[in-house]
C-alpha cells in the first residue's frame, strides 16, 4: 500500500538543521524580481521604468547594508547557495511510498513569529499534521516549525501535498474551506511582471525540478514550456504586498496562506487583487495574459498596521 495511514500518523517528528547567509537572502530576493523596479499598481503610469533601475535598485532587498528579509524566505532557508551542490533534501515520510510525479504542491501557509535574521541557523521540526482522504487523492498536511539555537520560534508553516490516485483508504475527508472574494471591487490591484529567465534564477534557491527549466520535461508533463515555481509566485505576491501596502517594511507581513490554483510561464504577469479588512487581507492572484486564469486562490494575509 503506497500510504500506510497508521504509520504516517504515528510517526515521530523529524528534525534537521538549517543554515543560511546573506548571499542566500540576496539571491532569493533577486529571484523574485528585486532590483528590477518593473512592478507597480495596475493602471498606474507613474513610477520607474525598467531602465531606471539604478535610480532605485531596492537596496533593502539587494544590498547587505540595512538588508531586510522577506518572510517567505523561510520557504527556501537552508536550501540555497550555502547548502552546496548536493541535492535538495528529499521528501521522505514514514509510511508514504508515492511516485513523486503524482504529487502536487497544493497549498502553503506561513506565519513568522519575529523578523528573520539575514544570516543564521535554525532547527526545523517536521511532522504530518493531517492525512485527508479525498477519494481520488490523498492530502498530506506537513507542519514545519523552525526555532533559533536558543529555542525561540522563528516561523511555522503548513504545506498541503496532493497525492493523485492515493485516496480511497477510508479516512476523513478533512474540513471544507469556504472562501470567496468580497463582493466589491478590490482595494488594490498589483501587477508583478516576470522575466523569461525568472524560473532559472529561482531554481538556485534549491528547487531544481526540471519542470522549471527543461522544455522537453515540461511538455511531457503537459505544459507548453517550463513554468514558474508555485513558491516563486507565492513570494512575488508577498513582495508586492510589502512594497505597495506596507511601506516596504517586510516585518509588517506576519502571515500568508494560499492555494496553488494554476501556473504562469516566465515572462507573464502576476496580477494580485487585494481586499483589506483592518489587518486582514484577502488576495487573489491571476495571469492577465491568460484571460485572468487563477494562479493563487483561497489566499489571506495578516499584517501589522
């Protein structure tokens, strides 16, 4: 049986050590488009064009002095250039023996407990929080918690993994999440153009899946060409929110949760609609070049005013 339910749910948490440096943080920011200065509010004709990069190269993201860390860096911490040339940590879960080609990253949530250091170490603890039976698929919910060497919490995440063809084992289907965009025009619409080489750059954060670089592999997977990483879209949305709504102060973004509803190809645009209700944001990201096809849905964020 590919998924042994009892083994999965009874397995003890696993731990591993993470280490990152300023180089990892700088690369991560660059892979999200920092320094290009091409993104601004949809329909806004003001602001710097791509050729004005030296007028404002976003030094808080791209230069060591006064460097801040986007909270979504937590998703790649310990996997980038400082990890060396070895393979990225494999997803090995007790009781799970599933063909990785049948696995999709379905959703991601992140909560940061304090500002992430620009360089440091942490202990990452991982456990299977839930295993849901969706009939045609199983959903594995992985919970990660990271703490610094003193034991102080840094961040917590939940990752939803959709395992096609692995359902039907008689388990609980899980809660039904109700989500809908508010019945009004968004308060903000943020456009984030991507570049044709963006997936190639984002891969250097540690995810070397050929789906994001090899045209032949991408076609075999059903795509016309390599696609951008889902977590790249996730990070781009986070940066857009910080830059436009939080005065560029990354510490004010405390959490971000989203489902991966679709993909974009490098060179296309990520358009984020934002509805604000106090310190809670509802978000939806789409691709205007594909008639508004969804990219991130069921998305919410918590901010500090």
